[in-house]
C-alpha cells in the first residue's frame, strides 16, 4: 500500500474513533433524562454545549492560525487525549446537569482540534481526488458520531456510563494512531505568517462565501436531525417496534440512520470528483430537504418511517465533505486550515438554533411535523451552490467540473 493511502486510511480510522466523543452524551439522553430528572430544554443543552464549545475552539483556532502554524497531527493527538478525559470524567464523577454541560462544552472545544485538523491533513494528500478523500474522512466522522447509539443499543441501555467510557477509550486509541500516521502530504502550502485578517478575506471572497452559505444550509438540517432522530423514532414507534422495546429499536435505527451517511459521503465524494461539487451538493440538499417535510406523513407506519429515515440519513450528510473540498480549492492554500476551521465554526454556530428550535416545535405541532422547518436550510444551500456553479469561479472546483 502506498504512503498516501496508508496515511489516509489510518487518519480515517482515527477520525472515526475520536468522533465517538461528539454524541456520547446525546446517545444516552433518555437515560440521563430519567436519572437526572431533565426537561427537554436541558436535554437539548447536552448537545448544544458541545456545539458551542466546538464553535469557541474553532474560532480561537482560526483567529490564531493554530492549524497552519503547528504540526496538525500533534494538535489532533493532544486534543483526542484531553477530550477522552473530559468525556470520561462525566461517567466517573458527575451526577447532575450543570457539571455535565460544563464538561460537554470542554469536549466541544477540544473537538475543534480533531475534525477540521483532520480535514487539513487529508486535503494535503489529495488533489484531483480531494472529494473522495474528504468524503472518506467525513464518512469516518459520521460513523464515529453514530457509534454511541450502537453502543447504547447493544450494551448501554441499562448503564449510560458504559457508553461514555467506551467512547473515551476510542478517542485514546485515536490519539496514538494519528500521532504515528498523521503527517502532512505533498499538497501543503508553506508555513504562513500569523494573519488574523485572513478570516475577513475568507468571508469577503465570493467563491468561499457561496461555498460557506451552502454549508450553512446543510448544517441547519444535519445536526438537528442527528440530535433528535432517536426521540422522533421513539415517538413514532410507540411501545415497541420490530419485536423490541421502542427505545432499543430507536437506538438501533438512529445508529443506522447516522451511520449510512458514511456510505453516502464516500459515494458522493467519488461522484463529485467526476461530475462536479455544485451538482452533487445540490442533489443531496434537494433530496434531504424533501424528506424532512414528508417523513411526518409516515409517522404511523414503522417500516415506512424507518425507510425514509435511512434514505434521509444517506443524503443528509453526503454533501458535507464537498463544501469543505470546495473551500479548500477556493481559499489561499497557505491558510487552508484557517479557512476550513472558520467554515466549520460558523456552521456549528448555526446548528444551535435548529437544535434548540426542534423540541420547541415538537411541543407545538408534535414530533410528527417537528422536522419540517429544516427544509429552509436545503433551500438556501441549493441556491448558493447553483449560484456558484454559474459563476466564473466554478472552474476551480473538481478539476474544472464545478
């Protein structure tokens, strides 16, 4: 196996293991609601605190150009260790909402040293096939995010701490893998001088701005769905489904719904390199947006609602890596890490709104229709990517394919 592909595969494995930290608490939210007597607002904060922490960490990283000035594999490895400790501490000593939210916030800060940093490492090894590479990385991230739901379904229903400890163990393994196999590839820029003003340039340049708006539309939908799909499915299934209690069935299907996006991300990466990033992202946005509206029609039919959830999961994350690939192709190569970090920071900041609004709408219109408002994101995102496709800047994307 070539140096390029061995590095990419080890990096993807490390990303998969480390990103299990993200949804470790969200996956056990039903258990924490019961154990700590939480309301739906507090339950939302178990995920929102991670998002806020990630935004803070990513903005600090972007302002200071950390991912461009220091060895990315060291940043990734150290972040994975600290994140594992913060996550494990919740299971070891926390028995109430406040300390858990504080530690989830810290975990989010630390994750800013894992996800965008991993994207930078991957991008330096790929050029013509960058869509495939980043698709593989986001696919690994997706599987990692889904893994706590599987851990809960097969062994963590009775004790939520098992899920938290296992997620932390995965992150520790990731730190070792990336430290020994996460060096930068040949398509990296020279180490640049510190330049916080590049943040303004990224937001002012038309190409990166449109790619970011497309990403924001995608993020508006993605994390609200990922966060609340177990609750939605539990409500849809009633007392039981597929011969098991509704909570267990919902955990298994939630895992499959999120995990199948990893396959979607990989396939979309290959297609985007061949047919253009703007085309593939637009198709994904349209399909996922339509399902966000119509899935409520299948609410009373367990098999149908499960099928739609799986299709939704496939398409909702398929386009994710391609927005990052587009920014990496449009931005100044010297500050690629800064541009990618800023993109993810602002995208995750937006998710706070949709994550928090979803249970509020569920109280107003029931869970059947709570996801319908998410279609606003795909509408805006599709407009942005089609506008980018028609611009002169499209020649920079996917080898001139747009």
